[in-house]
C-alpha cells in the first residue's frame, strides 16, 4: 500500500480538523486554517467553497468510485449485486478508508456529531450519493423502484459500516465490516430473527 | 373517514404553507403566519420552535405511529416483517396521508425542494426516525446490525413511497404504493433483474 502523500487539499483538511478539535468549529476561521499550513485564504477557496466543506473534501472522487463500480459490474448482475460490488470496491480500494486514515476519520466524526449543521451537510451528501447511484443503475437499464431501493440500501450499508469502522475500539477493516453487513442485509427478507 | 378538523396547529401549518408559496419562504415572517389565522406570534411559538419547524409539525405523533407498529408486531416476527407492518400501519391509519391532505403535502414538498436548509432539516428528521425505529427493534431483542438495517430499509421505503405519492399525476394511495415497494425491496437479494 502506497504511503499517503499529503497535497495542499489534504494538508488543509488535516489542519482544519486539528483546529476544530483544539479551538472549536465555530471559533476557527478560514484564515486560521490557511495560515496553519502556510497558505493564503484565497488558496483555501480554490479547494473548498466554505468552512463546512473542508470536512467533506474529495466528494467528486468518492462518488466516482461508486459510479465506476456500477459501470464495471457484469451485464447480467442483479441490482443489489451491482451495488454490493460498487460499495465493496470503494471500501477496498480507496486510499481514504485505510488504517492510516482511521484516526482522522474518527476525529472528523466527533466534530460532525457535535454540530447539527455538519450532520445535516453529511446527510445531504449521502442523499446525493444515493441519487447518483440510482441514476447509474437506471443507465444500465435497472427499473424503478428497484434502482432507488438498491442504491439507498448500498448507501445505508456504507454509512452504517463507516460508523462501525470509526467507533472506539473497532479493529476490523472497513471492507470486513461492510461485507459482513451486506450479508445481514441480504438475509433480512427471509432469514431467522 | 372522519372529516379533517383543523385545530390551531394545523391552521398555522396551512397558513404558513400558503404564505411560503405566495410570497416565498425567506420573505414570510412568523408574525405574518400568526396574523393570517388571527393568532399571535406567541401562540405560534407554543406550537413550533422556529419558522422551518412549521413544515415539520406533528413529528412526535408521526414517530409514535412507527413505534406502536413495532410494539404491536407478533413476538416471533422477523425484523423486516416488524418494520413492514409498522410502515404499513402508519401509511394506512394516519390522518396525515389521506386524499384530503395530498395537495397540502405536494405544495409542502415543492417548498422544501427549493430550499436546501429545509431539505437538510427533513433528512435529519428521517435519520432520527430511523434511529428511533432501530431502538424500538432492539427493545424487542433484535440484534445489530439487523435492527439498524431493517429500520433504515423501512424509512427508505416510506420516504420513496411518499415521494411517489406526491408526484404530479400520482393517483394510487400511499398504502398501495408502499406495499408494492416493500415487495420490490424483499425481492432485491434474490429476484431477477
């Protein structure tokens, strides 16, 4: 696994999180964040539209990972299998959800949990991801409501797995958690209590 | 079916929506809403904490409907069956989702769709409903992650059914839509594409 090489965007994200944790989200300014890594406010805004957004950087790439997984699935794959393959691919391959990044993700979630406006932003990102996934499934000919239900199910599994991954004391990889959780989801309709 | 008898809360909600549609959400004040039904601002705040909240009134009762459905399910019912019964009960019995209220719900959704801060509030309400449902399932002894997955699935079916119900030209009842959608969900793991 390649070492994580921080570029300007990642350095800003890391500095922002450290400042939010140390001084509080409301008390930290964009100028503070930029100054902490020797950059200007102007450079900050080249990467992020506002202070909230610094906690949600890399969304484009994140979404694209899910879409690529849908596109790559076998032509005769069923909707939930397509989504499962897509979620598994993101969790396995991404350089965002590896061990080195788990402490960052943990701290980030604590800041989000403490601010309803950040929780709301996160929910909007997840809702938007589900919309994008459903559209990618429809592109492949999956009909509604199966496309939306499968997409929402995939995002639910991803979100709950991520919560589990960053929980205190959690040691399994995101891939292991996600794959076990997808199995539970698959067995919900017919499985025993 | 009993005729819908508007009380103060409902009259405020109705007046608020009319003003939001006519004059815009941002342009309407709490004083305007209260005045429109001959009440004081003070009375408004007895029912709603802020202007956004007037579009989300009755949440307590709404949630309780879901919880009651979980509590009432047969002791040996499986998690997804419990949730399906709960969602079906809310859609069938509620005085909120009947034909008389469909035009109100349609207008309300148009206002929400036009304002990201209202969408975010709505997503937070739905996330909170899923949390409450999962807790009710755990109370019954359902283990994690099945409890959360079943709860999230139920809320997804409810949300997508509701969107379909208020879509322009939609004529089926919410119960009909919801029950058909739950069938599609159940067949996702093993069904054909």
